[in-house]
C-alpha cells in the first residue's frame, strides 16, 4: 500500500508544481524542459540497469509515448495555467478511465460489463458536476472553456497511450523476456520529449502563435528576473522528478507487491490529493459542489479500477 500512496502524493505534487512552472515559463516550455529532465533521469536507469532501447515491444512503447507523453502533455500543459491543477488532474485521471475502456472495447474487443459502464457513468457525472459553474460565480471565460477542451484532449490522449502501453506489456509477456517499468517509461518518454520539442519550435513561429493564441509561449519575451528564474527552475525540477520519475518508480514498486486493481484504485485518488496542495500553493479554493463532484468522479474511477 505504501508505494501506491507515495505515487499518489508524488503525482499530486507533480500536478501542482507543473501548474506553477507553466505559469512562469509558459506551458510549452515547461512541458519540454520537464520531459527532458525526466528523460535524462530515466535514461540513467535504463542504460545502467535496464534494457535501454532493446525489447520486443519497443515500437508499441514509442507509439504509446508519442501519444501519451507527446500529445497528452502538450495539451495538459496548455490547460494547466487556464483551469488550474485541480481540474486538470480530475480530467486527465478520471475521464481517461472510461475513454480507455471504450477504446479497448472498440479495438481489442474487451466488452464493457454493466458494473464497468455504471462506474464510467459515475465518473462522467462527477466530472460534469465539478466543472459546472456556480450560480454565484461569473460565466465561464473563453480561456476557461479552452482549458477544459485542452484537458479533454489530454484525457483522450492519455487513455489511448495507456491502451497502447498495455498492448506493449502483453507483447512482452508473450515473448517471455520481461522488462522493468522504468525502462518502459524511458522508451515511452523519448518520443514524447521529441514531439514536445518539435511542437515548441513550430509554435514559436509568430504566425502560428497568433493564430492559436499562445503568445506567452511562442513569442520571445524578456527574460525572467534572476529570482523568478531560480524559482521556475526549482518548480520544474520538482515537477520532473515527482511525476515522470519517482511517481513512475513507486507505481512499479507497488505493482510488484500488490494486485493492479488495488494499485490503480489508490492512484485514482490523485485528484483529491491535489485539492489541499492547490489550495495551499496556488490559492485555488474549490467550491463545495466541485469537491463533491470530484469525490464522486474519483469514487467511480476507484470502482472501475477494482472491477478490472
């Protein structure tokens, strides 16, 4: 239980520190640099103790990382400054679960059971409740709606990448040549960081930036003051080490000792762990209704994980 709980807390820290880094550096820059740091750390493990770029499932891991780290994280780090870490975590962690179930059903033929469909419906109801504006709050802005859209894109990409990751591990299992989880994470993150870097270069073009409204990322700005730059670097390193490195390591540690259903049901509570951190660090005070909706969505995600 301990490693799964640690992974949940680390993912929560990664979400909040990622939001802070994205606000200071811009989403595209923050995402690229934190992926680069995590790639270096995972690469040290992979080439020192793991399989490097070897393995029967390498093409599947590359495709999974391209979507799960590349597309997902580019969208996520654009959404973080717009809607905050709490709602981003809720979308990516909870909405991805039923979407992954639908993808597995359509592609792999894994039929959804009635309890699984009920859990998926619970997730969607909870998320909708958490996202709906309060009567006392102002109407959602265009930026907020854009953040929700990007968060949903990240959730779908996360789900698709997760299904491809599962396909890769099925191939490894059938080949009889096991691979540790950190090496698999390294093989997935490399195409992700390449995608993020190319996307950043593309978005720096002024015409593209203006069309997409990403001026803070795409157009060269005056450098941050020395004190702010040091703060941004600290948030970036915290984000890179907490999520894609130590968080992944704890999940693999947990899976080595506990059933997958138990592990993922604990990790599914990450959006709830984000709430107090976002309140403390970001000053993001949620409404009672949004907390209830988040709790309902997490309960649905937990039940779906246990059903699998």
